[in-house]
């Protein structure tokens, strides 16, 4: 999950740091990463595009798993933070400034395309998913992970937007059905659709309920803070 609001680079880096040092952040990020890596599948030797890469946490995870990773973000400050992370972890990331609605890559450039908690900020989500499908190679896989509309996490962010928080003012949160429809509209075939993080955004709740996440995920995506859909591009 992203920390609440954008800010200058130093403050933003500090915000990410506080989140990842907190027990709530560690538990939540671990569940999120586990779901994403599982749905994306093996990436060793593959080219992976991480859209809205932020400070490069997920991109670096894929790099450590053996992928050739490109990270794209619309905020140059986030790319600077991702570059610092890559240097610290001694990994190689290709980092590109750009927008989801107009990806600066040729057709069929990547084996995997991942977009986590970024589509909610894009005005033309259909065009963005079309771009993901365009740059994906036949036989490749797209993963889209978003805050579930009917989760307390999304409700709190909606309230922040109503109160004037610029990060969340125009964000749109979707259901599992809406995410499925978005990817299927571009000829992608859904491989898996799952939820995770069924507890409210409180440390005590995370400590008590995180172990129940797999049980909730077997039954529903309603209430999940993160809903992820993985879809494959047909070879023909």
C-alpha cells in the first residue's frame, strides 16, 4: 500500500520508511507482495514492466527474482527514489518517466506488465489497460492490483479526498468485476482474480487477522483492501 499523500522527495521517502518500519506496514506489504508474486508467476529471465513503480520496492523484488525490470512513473521524484534503492541494493533497474495512457515502448516489448495501486489515479483507465495489452508479448501476463471499492481502506481514502487530500481527491476504486471487465475488454484472458488484506488499517487488527487472509480469499473479494487480477495475452 502507498503511504497517504505525496510530498517533496525527502518527506516522501521518510513517509515510505515510517510505513515499512511499522508493524502494520510490514504485515500489509508482505501480504500484498505474496499475492502479486504468486499471480505474476516465475519471472526469472523475463522482462517485467512495473507501472507506477514509486520508490521501486516491487521492481526491486522482481529484479532479485531474476527478471529484467523496467519501472515507469509519472513523478520524477519517485524515479529518483527508485534509483537510490537500486544503487543501495546493487540491482539494475531501467527507470522511465511516462504515463500509463501513452506508454513509451514498442508493441510486444514485455513478458509481464504489472500495475499495482496506480490505475485508480488514471483518468482514462480503459486506454491505460489497452496500452498494457499493446506492450505485452503474446503469451505474456498482465497483473492489475487495486484498492477494493468495498474496503475500509478505500473508504478512508475517499473521506480524505472529500476533505481535500489531493492524492485521493479524484481516485476511483473498483470492484473485482470491474477489474475483470477492464482487462477482458482488451482481449486478455483472466488467469486469476484474488483479494488480500481483509483487516482494517490498524496495527492491532493486522496482527490478529492477517493469518485469516487465505481463508477470506477463498470465499470473496468483497472487503479486501487489495484486489488483483492476472490476465494472459493469447498467442493468436
